[in-house]
C-alpha cells in the first residue's frame, strides 16, 4: 500500500519560485527496464509495444515503480521544483493514454504521414472515442506518495492524438478532436482529484500542422481543460538535437505562415485556458528521440 508523505498544501499554484524548474518530457528509463536501443531505432511508438520491456509482465509494474522512484529522487537531488514521474511507465509519451481509449483498433493498425517525414504505424479509429476508465490515476497516486514537492502529470493533447491515428469512423475532424478532448478532460479530473498540482498537455503536432491546429486545436484544448482548477501548461516540440541537427529556427514545412504572425504557439493557439507554454527547442533526447 502506498503511504503518502505528509504535507500541507494551499490552493494549487505553480510554485513560490520565480522561475520554477521541471522536466518537460520523459526521463531516461534504465537499461535494465527497457530496450533503449530498440526504443531509439524503431521509430515513434503509436500502438502498443510490449516487446520493449525487459522485465516480464508479472514483475513489470514493480520494476517500473522502482525506476520511477529513482527518477523522482534524481529530480529532487537536482533541485527540480515541479516533480514528474518521468513517464517511466510509457513506451512513448502518448500511446499509454491513446491506446487505452475505446473506438480504436490496435490489432489491425494503419499508416499515416509522420509528424516530420515518412509514415508511422498508428491505431485505426473504428468507433466513437471514449474513455472507459482512469489510465494514469495510479501514476499520480504513486508520485504523490513519493515526494512532498509540487507534482505535475503529463498527458497527450486531443489534437496530437487525433493526428496519431487513422480516422475511419468520424465524418468530420471536429467531432473526432472534440471526442478526444472529452476523454482527456475526464482523465484530468481524476488526476486532479488524486493530487496532481500541475497538468501538462503535450501538443507537438501544433508546430507540425499549424494550419490544422488553428481550426481544430484551440477549441479542443479549451474543452480538455474546461472546469480544471490550478496551473496548466502546454508543451510544444521543435525536435531533438539528437535527431535534428542544423534544424531551422522556425516552424516546419507547411506551417511557415505561423512564423510570420508571432510564435508558432501563439499563431496556432491565440487566447486559451493554457497558463504556461513549454516550447522544447533543443533538448538532447532523454530516453528516446521519438518523444514528439
């Protein structure tokens, strides 16, 4: 049983620190837990990839717990203000939630155009997107029980998840993205109730699909955060230095108009419920270059 550390918390705030620090994406997963070479070279994981884990299923959760404790202690020793679980239990930042929703066919995947180039294997959408159960609830409970600092949980945003699947059900994209938003909102409500101080939505595809994002992302993100108290943040991604050396200091091809009207995030988003914006420009890959 988890034994929460005692702490007195006021109404949720980011931190008392002027410039608080946090880990935006994933923390390195140990080699004894996951096949890092395969994780790095097989490309972005949008479906499930159980074969990546080195620990057999009966002991996998306990091993992930141990690795998460190590990540938490590393962040604490480094003086990080807002602690995360390091996304240690995930095969990618998005597939843990995205593959747990109903309406997706994981057994017969499809291919779609990748975020920057090529194609990626993704789930097929064959029915209405619905959240059946809490997905990251235990992740937050475990994190809350293992640190007395401000905690943050990350979730893939509705727009990005809608780009990481092959739509074979919805007649219009608005309905698809808004159903993802409703699923994310339901998940966030449970995570806040479990003690998450800060909610971060990962929306890297805002940068890659700025024109689509202007039309679809803003109302979806607002719906995902509707009625959610406390600090919220949006994570954009402009690629890893590990992968994209000599990359331009502007949005990718197809979204150049965003750069002419301010930052890509501002151009795509406009006013929204997001409090903080985390643009990741030049970070070295922590666990896998396929984060975005």
